[in-house]
């Protein structure tokens, strides 16, 4: 377990990640609400949201949750949970993200394809 100066760095980094994660989650939920879209991955959607936080991440809810979890792990000095986070991200990709992307591509076609051509899955624009 990190001690001393490293520990003093992990706390503010963790807190920062927590706030960024919460920001992503709140922004994504607000965007979904503004466009009357469900936040439950199992519910059908009627449009592709591409504005706000969705302009920089195709999965801001998952990204926000990962940042939040990682920030708590750093802040609480429970670094082994970062390995669990890595496994969770891989599982999230195969269990949630890949099926969602397949559904969205089938339902929205070129609209969704154009969106994926400009915005990275996790973070950033192409």
C-alpha cells in the first residue's frame, strides 16, 4: 500500500476522478432526459443522442462509472480494486456495449455509423 508522498498524491487524484466521473454521469443522464431517452441499456431508444457529453464519448455513463470507481479506489488506497475495474470494463464491453452498438447500428444505420466515425467509444473525437 502506498504511503507518504505517493499517498498524498493518490487522494487528490482520486477525488478529481470522482468529480469527473459524476460529471459524466450527470451530464449523460440530463442529455437522455432532454431527448426523452431511457438510461436503462435494455430499453429501446428512439434516437441517437450526439450532443453534449455524447459529442466526446459514445458511452459517458460507463466512462463516468469507471472514473468514479477508479477514483474511489485511489482515494481509499485500495489499489487492488483497479484490477477488478479492468475486468469490469472488459465485461462491460462484451455484455453491454457490443450488443448496444449492434442494436443502434441496426436501428439507426447511417446516422449511427456517422456518429461512430467521429466519436471514440470511451473518450475523444476522431
